């Protein structure tokens, strides 16, 4: 319809969903909002890895006492992750191509602070049919990224902020549930 020098588009028979979206405007698989962390494009990791901090204790089974003992791979560091003894960790990758088709190169993953090849159901948002590709930490954020997965409208959460503390007061994480094929809140449970 042409009205006063402007084109006016009239939508007829549009149904508004509970979340305010209009049927036909929004793909049924699109999550209700953009996740805080998602991977819009693949990026190369930094070639510089910070040195280890602190002095690893002498614990039985240790494979290193300092970063200098870790020269067998790229950016070796003597990493301490209690209760494990100190061990050498290395950057596994710089780009996704270093990891093979079913993995993503996760830059500075949390557990050891190295670039690690992580299982992936997606590499970037474009792999998710208009949705978002985010890292899932399983049940323990400190253990690093468990895998990368697509979000969808079926998700029970988008980010950790959507998850109430467990009945015992422990924090909950928004993690990908492989059994159910969706993102859901799980109580955080890190090994001692």
C-alpha cells in the first residue's frame, strides 16, 4: 500500500508467540536471545602463552618443576591443577584446522591455560542454521570446555545467569545435555 510518499507494508494473519516473536518472522529453532559467549567466526589463537605462575610443589608423579622443563612441544608450561601433580602442558592447536573436522581449537582453555582441541557439534554460528555456537563446560567450569554445541528454541537456558542455585546452594551452569540434545541447567560439581 502506498501512503503519503511511503510504502506501507501490512501484515495480515500474523500470530504473536509468547516471547513477542511473530510467526513467520523467526525461525522456530532460533534461541530467544544471543548467548553471552558464542563463536561468530573462527579465529586463530595467540602464539604467545603466558608463563606459569607460582612454583609447583614437589608432589609424587610430577613431570616438571618449572616451565623450562617443558620443551617437548609448542608453548610448554609446567601446570599445576590440584590434586594432580605438576605436569607439562602444550598448545595443541592455533586454528581449527589443527584439530580435525569434529573439533574446535579452544584458545586458552581454563584447566591448563593451553590452546586445546575440543569436541564440537559446531565450529561457528553459521553451522547452527541461524542459531549460536557456544562452549559447554559440562558440570565443572574449572575443567574447561567440554564441547561446543548449537543453541535452539528447545533450550531450557541460554547462559549461566538463567540457572538458579541447586537445592544445596551450589551454583548451576547452563550446559549442553547430550542425552536430551539441548542446553539445560546442571548443578556445578567439580572434583576435589
